[in-house]
């Protein structure tokens, strides 16, 4: 009889512990560390292959959550760690741990922008890359003058020595992990897409190649 009573007491104590733990966990998951810090923004970087426990600890060190350990188990419980995507995120201590985990799972990171204006030459483009912190002036110029890279972007038969005139002017959005060569490749691809069969036919009517058209257009831009 006493053993039965002791077992009931033990089960009750376990139930209370779980109930208390559940209440704490619910409050932690839905409570922001600094609810009133609505304008406070923190740039948080999730690297490829980063372990959830490492990420949770980094969130705590960045002042975004109260406990990295509790955040780790929260993510395990919700399954959010399984869908976490590497990116550069803008977070805030005014967000709850649950909201933060959902953002990390969304993969919607900070999109930086780079503007290439009409008439910009390769030196101005290289300067823009350096100004936004993507790559040094010298590194960008090296790509734009590289025969190997020119061939890699599909212009190997164009007979050109630089990408002058082949970088389509536009605003390009990128993640800071994106490599310089990939962004330059995107710029060339935008130019190639613009060069439609109609443009090609018109160039042939004028007895000119695409390279000659590009050179002529660059000369007109400089004169303008």
C-alpha cells in the first residue's frame, strides 16, 4: 500500500516537473529578449554546415536570445533546424526565439545591391565592387581581363581581351557569400540575353559583328 502511494507521489512529481518545464519552454519560445528594442538590428551570419548547437550558441552571444541551450532544444522540438539555410540575416532582440528560428528556416537573408550605370567602364565597375566590399579593385579587374574567365562566361570566340561593354547596366542584388566571378557572370548573361536574334540580324545588315557594335556603343557612350 505504501509502495503504491509512493509511486503515485513520484508520478505526480514527474508530472509537475514536466508541466513546469513545458510552461517555461512555452514562455521562452514566445518571449523576446528585448521586446522594446524594435529598431535594434543585428546582422547574423549562418555559415554553410554550421551545427544547430553552434548556431544557437552564436545567437545567445549576439544578444538575440537568452539561452543558446534552450534555443537549440526549441529548434529540435519544432524541427526548424532541419530546414535552416546558410545566409546573412537581419535579426533583432525584439523577436522571440520562435520568430528567429522561422526566419533562419526561411532562407530570406539580407540582399545587398550593386549598381552598374550605363556607360560604366571596367575600371568604374571594379571601383564599385571595391566600394561595396565585394572584392578589391585589382581582383575585379583581373577577372574582367582574364582570357580564361572570358571563355568561361561564353565569350571565348568573341575575340575580346576585356569585358568592356559586355557588363549589362543594372542593379544587381546579391548575398555577401556570392563570389565576384559569379556576379560578373550574371552581368554578362544579362547582356547576352539582351542580344536577341533581331539584334544579330540588324548587325549583319550593317556588315558588323557583335564585337564591333559593342565597341561602337562604348565609343558613343564615352563621347556622350
